[in-house]
C-alpha cells in the first residue's frame, strides 16, 4: 500500500522525570485516531490508543502505530520497557508494504516468535518515499506472563516505561515475519501516558479502520 505524505509527530516533554510523561496527544490524518505519541531522537514515532476502561485490573486490546524513517532496517517496541520476558513488536519496510513480527526474548540474542500477541493490521499502514508506518489492533501487547510466571497487565489508568530499539541494517528476509535481523544500533526508553491514550471512541476507530 502506498501512503500519502504523513508526519511523524512531535517529541513530547524533554528530560522526563518520575511522573512526567514523554508522550503527547496526536491525531493521525490517515485513520482519524487520537493517539498518545512519542518520537525518539532517532526520528521513530510510537503511538498508542486504548479503550476508555483500560486499567490494571484486566487485559485489554490496544491500537498501536509505529512510524519509521525508510533509511532504517527495522524498529522495535518493548512493551515491558526491557528486552527480555515481555512482548516485542518489530516492524520493517518491505517495498511498498510493511512487515511486522511478534517476538519475545528470553536472553540477549535474536528474539523468538511470540504467539500470545495477536495483531490485526489496520488502515494507515504502508510506505512512502521517506517513512513506513504500521498501524494495528493488538490483543496481548498490554498483558503477558513475567519471568517468574506471574501475569502482568499494564495499568491503563496510569503511565509506564516503554523501550525501543532499531538498526540501520535491513533484515535478512523482508517478506518473512520470522526473519533474522542484526543487533540494534541504539536503544532508548520513554514514559508513555496510558491514561491520556484512553478514549470512548476506541471501538469506533477499530471498526472504521479495519480491512473490508
């Protein structure tokens, strides 16, 4: 899918401290979704929208969006703020389309496939001359089993630490979601405002942006 030109959004508050979030509100023109959006110093944008009732009491679906400069080989989102024992969303460019891969690492090596996070690709996914963009509904990104075997749920009524990684080296097989890829060039963390990402329009956004 070829996209029209889209913006990567603005960086949120700089130099965050405890209880100060790094994300800010952003309306995506391709989908009409209002996200909480964070852009790293490397130019990668991570966006999130949640149901109005999202909390730490029960699992919930999320809408995520990642916007990446085409010069990069891949970009990843660590939902628990660390490389290991949490869901990882990895995306890369595949010509005019975008490939995603659900992963989880149990050590400091290439993460394996993670079956407990399920993605439905939504409208607003594609590539142009400068960026590629991945938009999806995810079941299982906001909750998982930790290293000790205990269930963990992101508190949708608060904020949380996320982490990112990327590499400028292309993946081995762009059309294959199980492709191998190189070690990251850089990593980073940010504090994302989950409460501000909640909306009573969540289900409407999923319906209007789901594939026909």
